[in-house]
C-alpha cells in the first residue's frame, strides 16, 4: 500500500482503547494478488473519503478456509476458521465488511456454527449504506453514459440474494446498466468457485469463463463490472481469450466509484 493510504490495524485501535466502526476483511486475493490489490486500495480510498473508522487485522488475518471447505477438506477449514474466530472474538469484533463474496459467505453463514457471530456485509452493500446515509457521494465522472454490465458472483447473488446493491451503485455513476441473458437468480458462474480457481479445468469443449464472457460481449458493454476478485480474474482471462481487451475493461464496482472521483 502507498504511504498516502490510511490503513489502521485492529491492534493499533486496541492499543488506544478504541473500537473501529467496522473491520475490513481483506481476504487472500485482496492481500496477495496484484490485480485484486487494486480493488483493496480503491475500497480503502472510499472508506477514507467517507471518514469511516475502519481497521484491518493485518498479519493476524488468515484465509477464511473457503477453498479448503469447497474442495472437501473440512478438517483444514475448521482449523482455519477456529484461528480466525479466536482473533475476531478476542478483539470483540461486531461488524465485518469484505470485497470478496467467498469470505463474505463463509464468515456470514459458516462461522456462526463455530462460535463466530458477526454482522457481515459485502463492500457494495456497505458502500450503498454510506451513500444512503449521505457519507459518500457518487459522481458519474468518466463513466457517465458508459455501457456497463454486472456479472453476479455466485456467493453474492444466488447464495446470499444480494443483487441490487452493486447495480444501484452502477446506476448512480449515471452509466447505462445492461444485463446479460443470465443474470441475478439465473446468473452463470465464472468458473472459479468451489476452489476451481486453483486448478486447471477438466477437459471439455469450452472453458466456463469464456462462455460467460461471450454472454457479456453479446450485449456490447464497454465495461464488465465485477464484485469479486475471483470473478474479476476469470472475466479478464475471458476477455483476453476473445482478444477484446482493447475494447472491454473488467473493473470492480469499488474501482469504478473511486476512479469516477479521481481518488
């Protein structure tokens, strides 16, 4: 992270005897993947702009265990989850926001059974709340009138029925929101869920991310908006496979809002 970004840690808050408004769970992709780090930075800039008192766990944050659980290693998942829950509960964390639907789904729906009860929000939901409360303003800027389609991440959409928050934010950018034939409840997976991100696909006629990208390209968007670092990677690869990277960008919703305001 650059020097100008204010990213306080939970231990720093604790040392001052304070509690943040929300803990930003960065996730493995947002911490280590070079492309996803840009999403993390964009979201942090928006949190700072809205004067949100937030903290990250920093080195105390570990993988939620989502890939382990999805690929069948329940034992490893429970070990990873127990470690995280111990840290979160020691800090008396109440509210968590994350830009990764995999982390969102796991902490929200699977941690309670292991002793970790928190209010968990996806970053698009949190940004929508900040907008509603008047703490954040969204301007169209460079995206005014642009054709943008939103790809529903499986763990945000079908698994948790969050469809409108990301779309509301795109509309606030004064962009033209266009929908793919498979969207909302009928969304199509990008091909990275269920730990598939970390292995080569099985033999077949076509990679699923290419199929999904073709659906997006059919409606001629200038930007494919995503709300998940995994989806971002898969759709970017799909756009490259179709040799359309000069015409179509793949951007996270947080990046669109931050870029529109030149943050």
